[in-house]
C-alpha cells in the first residue's frame, strides 16, 4: 500500500478542518431583568463580557460566535457559564456551520441574504 504524499495529508487535514459539519456556531439567548439600576448594570456587564469573548449581536438578546471546531466551541461555552448572572434565563446552543447556513433571514416579508461572518484570526 502506498502512503499519501505530504500534500495529500495536508489536503485531508484542511478538508477536515474546514468541513461544514466540523465548524460550529455558539448561540447565547438571554432574557435578563432590567427593572432596577443594579439589574441593568448586571445585564450590561454580561453583554460586555460575552462580546469580549468574541460574540456578536444577532438580535437584541441573541449573540453568536463562530468556532472552528467543537472543542473550541466547548471552551467558549464554558466561559459563558462562568459569567452567568444569578437572575434571568440564559440558553446556550451549538449548531454546525451547515445548519447555520440553512437559516433563512427576513426583514419584514423580504428575504435577505445572510451576511458573511467576520473573518476571525486563529492563533496557535
């Protein structure tokens, strides 16, 4: 049996690395109380912290983050869990890039093209 060339390994690695079923999106949904000044401060701090971790606003209380792998998504999910406020409802969901790409987005009744995600630099 002939083993693949180094170029073949590289191509296989890149395919696995960029596979639409391997790339993940982490979505954070939250409904936090904003009745008091303290509640609003907690809300603002939580929002600021998830944005500092690379999440972007999709809708007012839905933030999402692109992750190159499930392992990387788990790291960010763990970070969100460490900053959860004591009150409110927070949901975290992980979906594949393929699933995310099937989303239909409307502005009123008009179907709009989904924006390309911001390119993220991955440092090793």
